[in-house]
C-alpha cells in the first residue's frame, strides 16, 4: 500500500531522489521515476513538497550537505596548505573516477550546464556552493602562504577562484571519461605554478601523472 503523506519521512524521500538527479539529470527525472524510487504516491509528494522543482531543489541541497560540505570543511580546517589542497583534489578525482558514483560527475556542476541551472532558486544554491568552495580554498591558500609554500606574487582570491574552476573541470572531464592520471597531472601543474621554489610542500605520490 502506498504510504499516506502523514506516514513518511520527507528527509528519506529527498535522499532517495538525490541519486536520480545525480545520475540521470533533473530534466530526465520525471515524477513517475520519483514515485518508483520513493514508493510514494504523487499526491503525497505534491502535498509535502508542492512541486517537482521544490523536491529537486531539496535534493540538491541534500547532495551538497552530504557530498560537498564535509570536504570543504576539511579544507578549511586542515591547516597544511598546499598538501591539503592536493589531498582535496586527490579525493575528488578518486570519487569521480571510481566507486559507486564513478563517472556521474558532480550534481552541482552538472546543473550549471543544464537548463535548470538558470532557475533563480537553483542558481542561488549553486552560487552559494561555489562561494563556499572558493572560501575553503582561500583558507587553505592562506595557510600555505603563512607556511612559506607559495610564490610571493600569488594572489589568494584569484588563485582560489582558479582552483575552484579546476575542480569543476575535474567534475566535467571525469564524467566524460578522462583518465585519473591525466586529471592528477593537471592538478599538479596548477599547484606547481603556485608553489615557491625550494618549498618542501609536496603533493605526495598520489598526485603524479602515473
């Protein structure tokens, strides 16, 4: 029997929608797909969330809270500077190229190039997500600066924005089938351009082109 709106947990329903949007895309996820994934009736879903768009927006926020925010917080608190940024990218590449979500890309990045990305509510969430990433990278870069790891002419804000764009590039290229070794090589090139000659801040063996 399909559960009544009063008898299900909305958070569970939102979590069940996340992989649909992530794997298939917003426009290719219909209400019948959501009904099948959640086991809920359309009337229950509409009564709780109001619309498919509102439900999907909740799923986007849930995705970011589960998959992006923890990595950003780690960047902000790590304190090692460039090695922390290298570790962030290594974990990103590993997640994008292997495991249960391999080649799905990033839901936020996927939406930025989809029609739904122009929706004002979606755009607000995506912009906040991007600014959080830039701020986390800037924090890590300031730690690198204090540790003497950076070229003296590095501009923290611009470099953080550049690395955030690189992360989006990793998301898109991994979804297109790029090899992890080529993605790591690109990251090492970007970090090498920031690193002060003679600095002992090395990215670690996992970042080599291989």
